[in-house]
């Protein structure tokens, strides 16, 4: 307030006030707006053109690795082949020369190496001894045998589950009982067996007391129901 009691006017002009304008998020990020100039006006900038990306190939570098005795079991017989850590010097070839000189791709059958040829490669190129070749062959045969056992066990497990499922369904159909009735019969049989053990002194009496079932004073078994049930 001034001496005359009236509010004081701001010493900043309208242009100065406009220069203090805070840009919005869109203006700060430059999305749809240009940077403000000295006069405070916003100018739009044309959209930037997408950058072109060119990929080119010039030379191909090739190096050959040594071959050694492997341990992969996926061979018909004999020792498997693998590559080692040693390799030849890098050979640089022009891409055009490589494409012009490369042969046709081999088929899967053509890439298979017979056992005799694999053994010959290991002896001549990898300097493998007969003992090393025999050891690798034996190890591979053991792994192949374990794989066969695992596969056979898995298949047999599925067959057993399917057989048990079919037997349960057939038993329900022939007996005329549903699943709930079958569970009740199982609980009843378990209860009768527990009472039988109690009368023979094979069961802890505290278990019967905790269950809330009053044990019978006498119990008799019929010859045909000695294992499956009780008669009082």
C-alpha cells in the first residue's frame, strides 16, 4: 500500500511478465511446439524426417577349429565329434567372392559322418588314442541307456495312471456307487480296522478317546469278513 492508501502498481511491464511465462510439458518436450523467441511467441517447427539406416557387408572372416572327441550321446554308434579351442588364423574373404565360390548347402543325410570315418578323423586330426575313443564310446552308451530307461519309466507311469483311472470308473459302474459313497465306505472300513486293532491291544487307547467314539465291549469276526469288516 502507498502513502495515500492505494495499492502499488507493479514495476514490471506486460512484456516482462510474458517473458516469465513457464512453459508447459508439451512446450518443454518440444511436442507440437517450437522454442519461444525473445518476443514470447511460439513458432512451430516442421517434423523431422526419419533417419535412413543402411546396412552393408564387406568381408567375411573365416577360421577353422580343431576337432576333438565329444560326449554328445546323439550318435548311432561309436565316438561323437566336437570342436576344440584351437583354431587356424583368420582368413578374410570378399563377400562377393564367397558367394560366387561357395558350394550348395548339404542335406541332413550328407552331413552325417559314419562311425569309421569319425574314428579315422579322431586318430589322424585329433591324435586321439584307441583308449580315449573306447572310453568316449562307453560313456555315450551309458548315457543312451539311461535315457531309454527314463523314457520307458515315464511311459509306464502314464499307462499305470490311465489303468487305475479306468479301473476306478469300472468299479463305480459295476458297484452302483458314486464317488462320495465310495469315500464313505473307505472311511467306514478304516474305522472298523482301527476298532479291530484296539480290541487286540495294537492301538493306543488315547486315540480312540480323542476321536469321541466309544469302543465296543465285545467284538466278533465272521470268517469271510475278518479282513474287510466286523460283525457285532
